[in-house]
């Protein structure tokens, strides 16, 4: 799990280009510019493909020669130290960058449920495949890693294919060099927090495995799987608000933006309360899920994970709000610095305290580092929303 978590780097290694692409796609969709939508998508694909190939040139040699020294494998699991295992992960990271264009298009035109559905199918298929392999005794690490990596990158390709058919795109669209450079310059302002967030995301499970041992790593994985499901559902529900807020703010509908933001924060709070309930009932969930003999981690472990995921979800909600108003770039360097400090805390507390120290650093970094930055800038944006004498909070219908 620590190894395949590195595939998540593909969500951040685009240097902010995917976020800029989604913003441009949202604007074209709001204008009803179908030709512009396709040109922008083609330009984004070209740029992301170039970035993916560039990362592959860098990551493949590093994975082959250095990856085996990054983690310690238990006795009898030497395949984890195999260069092939690390090379598969490097290929998945590089492939995930251009394949992120499909999910970004889905979010921009408010069809994110398509990608979510294919992701769920891929996860279910992977679980069934791993179960079948385990039943037959074929549990080679390279095979399992290949399956897990494929489940993370294939849904993006299927989403892109599904959307092209839904939008009735035929033939090959030509990328525009000017659009490519616009996306590159628009995305650069998000590069620093993206890279810092990527390092933090990838380092968390590896740090727990190294400093906490296998029991702590298993507990972290189980908690992250359980709480991560709620986090993914939260992101899927709120993703369409990003383009809606941008359109409403552009029309001066400040009342609707404020009203929908309140609802979004209320929904986030409800999900966080559910996480608290899950943390309180964690021993029972473990026994029901993993069996009566499964070891139960300390309650503080579950509560710290709940704090970390909750703070991350509130930050995600506010980041959508700021991004829709073009204000997120004002705090990107501060967010990147907060991620770096959290990463340093992960190493420091992990070394002295173990797995619990790693989770403590993650929770503290999210709740006391990045979240206050989002709250402060969002409060300013709330006060400075453009005013327009138009409709009330409930009568605005977004197209």
C-alpha cells in the first residue's frame, strides 16, 4: 500500500496544469462554446502528455535504481524490493498525468459522476481480482501492484472515451499552441502547492510503514480506506460547485454564492460528524470488517485520522470557492510552505514517536497549517464578493 500510494503523485505532478485546464473548460462550457471546449481539451491533452513523458524520463531510472532502497520489505516479500515493482509505479504515475484530462473535463461540464462510477467499477474489479488471486495462491507482489496501479489510471481513460461519445466528438481535434502556453502559464501558479502536496500524500503511508511498523501500517491503511471513501464522496458532490460559483460570481450573484457556500460547509460538517461517529465505533468496525481476531489500533489513532481527513475536506471546500473566484493563487506559496512544514513534522515526530507521531503531524498540519490559510482568504473573498441587485438566495437557477 505504501508503494502504490505513490501513484497518487500523478494528481499533483501536472504542475497545476490540470486545474487550469478545468477552469478553461468550465468557461467554454458556460459560454456554450462547443468548438472552444474541444480545442481547449485537445490543447490540455497535448500539454499533459508532454508532462507525463517528461516525468517518465525522470522517474523510470530513479525507480529502477533507487526505489528498492526507499522501503524495507518484510522477510519473504523480496519482490517489494524488485526494480520491476518500482518501475510499474513510475509508469503508472507518468500515465496518470495525461489520463487526468478526462476527469477534469467531466468535472468542468458537471458530469463528474461518470468518472466516479468508473472508479468504483475499477476498485471493485481490483478487489475481486486480488481475492481470486489469493484463493488460487498466486499473490505475487508484482501482480498485485500492477492491478492496483491499473485501477488508478484506467478510469481516467474510460471517462475520456465516454465523454467523447456523449459530446459526439469525431475525428482528431488539433491542439492550439497559444492555448497550450496559456494553460502552462495559468497552471504554474499552482505548481508549488501541487508538488508539496504530492510529496506529503505519497510520504504519509511510507512514513507510517517505516516508523510505525507493519501493525501501524495496516491500521493506517484500513482507516484511510474507510475515511477516504467519505472524502471521495465529498469531493464528488462538491466538484460541480466550482464552475457554478465562477459563473454566478461573474454575473454578480453574490447572494447565491454565499448561500450555496453555507450549504457546502454544512454538508462538509455532516460528513465530518460521520467520521467522528466512525472513529468512536472503530473497534466494532474493525471486528466486523476484518474479523474478530484483527488487532485494533489505539483510539487516538482513529481520532487523529478523523481530524486530518476532516480538516482536509474543509480545506477542499474552501479551495473550490477560492479557485472559482480566481483568488486561490494568492495563498499558493503559503500552502506549499505549510505542506513542507507538515512533511518535516511527519519525519520528526515519526522518528521519535512512531506511527502515531506521523498521524499527529498530518492532523496538526492540516488543522493548524493549511486550513487557517483557506479560512482567512475565504473570509476576505466573502466580504469582497461583487454585489448586484438581482434575485434572492433561492431563485437563481444555474445552467
